């Protein structure tokens, strides 16, 4: 059976539909599964906007330009389910629960993905939210696939991460109870001890979420997907589609704009990047694979839990240094309108060197630039961005220094399935082995410009000239700083010689 035909007349329930992965998933389903009957999308009130207002913003998002053009009335198939994954029962009304009774496939992509998020809200969203959805899934008589999106960095305490469940000494039921009992401040005080020094609340609570899935996998047709670092789209819906600046994409962005002249990271670390459109096609194919397996399974046979890691492994051989160098090269060739200084490739594994550079260069530049913005009646932003970068580096420090060998046999099993069942060639964009990295980085820069900073894809002549001047100034300032450091070292050495 063709993958797109499998989704004909199916009702699907998606959580996290307004996020990066969720939007890409819904866009692809609407565009290339024309026979789909209904997509129920969980949506909540957020940042002063009602769920209905957010739904309208969602439909008008730039990522849906292509599908609106190709299938003008397709959003009639998207039905909002008002709720919130941080609440009991997902805060879904009885009326909306009744609407879900014929759902046959669930894609659970809702999560707090910020590495610096607090433990309590992360447990409520990533762990309890998963449990609440599992309870709803058990009431759905037509369900044939429950696809749970996790993370490839599920157990960062080991340098080799396999496609298996990693049991923690922490019980997910007890963790939920603790989050329901104690306030955010109390849990933050206890976080490192309670999580056994997990590097962040995200990986820890996603691990607990996998425990929830594993403990119910004999009752429901469960699949766990573990994407690695999800990068901008390679081809679909257009090259460079990007929704946020999480992880390495944030580093590449601030490097390209000259905001960060120095970054704390291991330059020889190989990045584990995978384009969002490849993840999306693998996710849809995995849902089809799980559904077909359920339909062919004898009634009294227990379900099998599938774990599939979507990561390039050793197929992506670009280091952080090579990736930054390529991005900076492209940014100098086609600079961004908001470039504040010369794009730079400087990296260090020494926190002392990084902090010295921050105090000698980043902070003075931030003060100068923010002063100019204030004089121009604009909102200052560079010092705030600098503080945010430092805080992010502290949060993801371990992941920017250590290489994780991530096993990905499950991904290639889905690729094999895709090759056999994608008769209409709608989902096989390409395998990670076929990715043209130069094209991917050019797409990433394009995505930063169009989707994040809302500026022209091609830089104006004035911007190109301004960045050329900034590059010259950067060389002058670097020479002056180098001279100051050498002079200080010389004077210090001479004073020591004098004492002796």
C-alpha cells in the first residue's frame, strides 16, 4: 500500500502542532496526503492570545504558502481541540473528547524543548502530559498507531546512545507526584541531586516520558521516535524553512550576524544535524508502518514497542568549526540586514578565554550598539542577546564539548519501508547519505533571513558595503586587543623578572 493512500479517510490527532516539527508535519500531511479526512490539533491559550487567535495565526503562517497555493480549501480539514498538555486530561472538554472517538493515529510532538526550562513545568509537560495522552489513547477504539516524539539525547550520561529504553532510578509516577506537590523554586534547588546530575530538565523528563510509553506499550501500538538536532528544511516546503533558533542554529545565526565573536564549543565536535523535512517524512512513514503492522496483528498478540532514532550518525562529517566557517563565509557573501559586526569563526574550549573575550569585546560592543539604538529611538537588544548567549552556553555546555555516538538502525528500517511503499514518490526526499552540505547551509542562511528575521533573501548593496567596512574594523580591533594583551603579558613578565 502506498503511504499517502494509507492515510485516506483517516482521522489524526496531533499535539505540538504549532511547534517546528508539528507545523512541518501538518503541512506535509495536508499537501501530500489529500485523502486524509481530519487533522485534530491540540491548541492552547498562550502569551495573551486565545486558542482561536493562535489557530488563525497558525493557518496564516508563512510555512503554509505552498499548501495554500496548491490546495486552497485544505484547512477545512484542520479541527482545533482546545486544551493544554500541562493540565490533567490535557484540559480537553468532554465534547472535544467525543470528537476524537474515531481517531486512528496519534502523533505526540508537544514538549517543552528548551534546555534551560525549570524541572517542574518540564515534568508536567513532557512526562505527565504524555501519561494523560496515553489515558485518552486507551479510550480510542480505532487507534492503530501512537507515535511519540522523543529525543536522540535521551541518555546523555553515556557517550554511546542505543535504540533501547534507558531505565532511570527515578519512577515517572513519583516524578509526577513531586511536580504536583512542590513549587518551582523548591524543585530547582533539588534538581541536580534528584536528576542524578542530568545536564538539563529536557532530556531527563523526555526519558521519563519514554518510561510512560514503555510501561503501556503492551496495551497500545507505540512507536518512539528520537530525532537528533533538527535543522532547517533541505527541500520542503522550501529550502531553509526554519521556526526557531534552538541549539546550533542559534549559534550559526549569532555568528552570521556578528553578535557573537567568540563561542564556547569544541571546534572538532561533529554535529548531529538532520533536516526537518527528512524527519517529517520519516515520521509519516513510521506512522504508516506501525498502522499496517497493527492491522495485520492477531488480536491476542501483545504489541511491540518500536524505537527509531532519526540521526545521521557518522554520515554527517562536518565539525562545528567547518559548519561555522561555511556559514560565516556565506554570511559575508550575502550578509543579513541586521548584521551588527563582522561575522566571525572564533571558537574556544576554554571558559576563561571565552569570558575574557566577552568582557573585552562583546560587552563594550553591546553597550555601544545599544546606545546607538536608543539614540535612534529603537529598542536596545545587543546586551540582552549577549546575556542570553552566555546563559545558553552554560545550559548546553556539555553538548557543545562531547561527541555522542548515536545508533540509528531504526531510521534505516523506516527508509527501507519507505522505498517499498512510497509508490507516488511523495515522501522519499532523500537519505542523509545524499545531502549536499553546501546546498543545505545556503538553505539555512536563506531560512534565517526569510523565516526568522523577515528580511529579503538577497542582501542589498548598502548592506554588503556596510559589512565590508565592519570586516575591516574587526581586523583593526582584533589587532589592538592582541597588542594590549601582549603588552600586558610583557609588563607582567618584566615585573616578575624585576622581583627576582
